[in-house]
C-alpha cells in the first residue's frame, strides 16, 4: 500500500506530519510518497491551501494536521481488506 503526502519544503506542518507518520509506517508497512506541490502547477492549484494533505490515491485521509485516529482506522480497515 502506498500513501501520498502533498508537501512543501518550507512548511513546518508538512515536516511535522511526515515525522508523525513514521510510527504508522513501522506498524502498518505502507510506502510514503512525498510530492512537493510547488514542483507541479496542477498539484499546487489543487492542494495549495490544504497542505499538508495525506492521500490514498485520490482519497483524502486528512489535511493540515495528522488525524491519528482516522489514519489508524483507515489503515486497519485497508490492511484487513488486503
């Protein structure tokens, strides 16, 4: 399973969310793709005000702050369904 983090290098919330995701990665073993929205005008326009955004495909899990309970529930459901 791969999740995507829409990210900006200068964004402190982005760095915080990336760090907070590490224990979840260790527990659930998902791959984390980090995309800098400033490198893609389409992504920048779509996610500009929501950064950081954690996604599974096109499905938003959370934005601005990591919702640990929502992520845990999502991952448990996703892992059980695999």
